[in-house]
């Protein structure tokens, strides 16, 4: 009998906005944006009431206000979000020590073997969501499957306040029908590039060879080749300590002009912004990574005494780009943050064993 893992991905529903609505009853049921304002700044999170008007995270406050004139803006309270994130994580640890937090509002859990001796990952996910609601007052969604990629994808299916399971026997058809922008690791810019190649869903992606995908998308090509076939071998890593946060993109053709470089960097920065928003992470060092057409590589960095906001990060990226003339055409740009505001919170050790999936 085939042996597979049981992985749960728990994702809090509109976490920052939901916390604000929980703590301030006057905000409940109203369109709410955390971060930004009507004139400037960027939305860090939007309530579901605001999302109905098209308000999204990483959108400018000005655009959000145009889409939803009655939108209420509140300042983010990251210490409060962190406090509740710790409480949620402690609930996870009642079920398993194999917990890998991705950000303040989401985590992977390996419940193949668990502390409650429950063979059903689906029932464990239900119990976790029930406890989060009863003990903290917030809604969570969950996805259950045999690897991290499918579990994360499943957690979006019945949002908000729901869960879904993708069984091994259903994975192939599910992945073939999945829109390309829903694949974990495929951001907005990459999705547009794929659509230009005629790749609109998993079935389309499956038609392309590993050689073609690596040529077009660099090392990410192997990831794309594997995940559409249900292959994602990464284990839940409970003792992982994040040292940096970054985003990068390998371009289908070398870029040789300043205008092309700035446009390309905008796409990379958009991806980094989303990761910053999801993780709540800040960094004092901003790094620009440049890989040229001959595969030589260069990095340029600047370190601040205080944590720069996203506007300052973007300004710094452009300064680093102009710092000195680029040697030749560019095939890859990356933007990274280091010297982060994170510390080791809890380290667990344990071997992840394989048993039958249920």
C-alpha cells in the first residue's frame, strides 16, 4: 500500500482585518482596510466586506478608496497580531510538534502521527478550527492533502471559514483543472508570462517539458514541472528560522534598457510586497540581486538603522539600480530583505513518518 503524509494548511481568514473587527465591534460588518489612507500608503489587509468592492492587499489606499468610498482605514497593530498568532500556534502544538509557520496567519502541520491519536486529518483540521473560534474568536480555513503544495491550495477552496481535502486519487484531475494563477509559487507576473505561452491551467502546463520550463523560468521551472504532477517532497520544517525574505524572477529574454529594468523590478517588488504583507516581517537590509546574460552575478545592498517601509524599500531598490552602470543585459532580478525582525520562538525536533492517508 502506498504510504503518504497527512498535511494540514491552516490559513486565518482576513486575519488583520478580522482582528480589528473582533476588538472593535463598531467595525463589524463594515468594509475595512488595515494600512494606508485615502491619500497615500498601501493596504496591508482588507475585510471581506471591502473585498466585495475589489479592495485587495498591496493596493494603494487612494485606489481602494475610489473602489469603495465608504471604506474605513485603520492603522495596523502588529504587536496585537503577533500576540494572537502565538495563541493560535499554541493550539497547533496541542496536536503536533511538526508545525511550520509561514507567517503570522498561516502554517503547515504534519499530523501523520499526532498527539491526539486521531487517524483523520480532516477531523483534526475541524477540531483546530473549532478551538480557534471558541478560544480566540476568529475564523480559520484549512486544506488537507498529502503534500504542502496541495494542502495550501486546498485551504483556498472553501474560504472563508471552511476546509477542503484533496485525496491522492483526486490530485491529478484537480491539478489539471486548476487555473495557473492558483498554483503556489506562481505570482501575477509569472502567470501572465505563462498565459502568453498558452498556459492557462494545469493541463496546459503539463504539456511542456522540463527542459523548456527551466529554459524559460530558470530553477523555478523544475518546481512548476513537479507540482503540476502532484510532486512536492518538501517536509514540514518545524525548526526553520527565517534569515531573509526575497523574491526574484528570471526573464524569458535578456533585458537591456533602463525602462525594461524598472518594469521588471516592479513585478518582482510586487511579489515581495505580498510576502511582506503575509509574513509581517520587516528587514533593515535591502539587497538588489542582478544576474547578467552570461550568468555572472552581482548584489548591491543598503542597511538602515530603522526598518524601512515598503515605499522606502522601493526607493532604495531604484537607488541601488542606479548606483553604478549595469555591465550588460540582465536575465534575472531579485529583491531581498535581511537583518529581519524575527527570532527563534520555538524549536522542535522529530522525524516525520509515513502512514496511510485518510
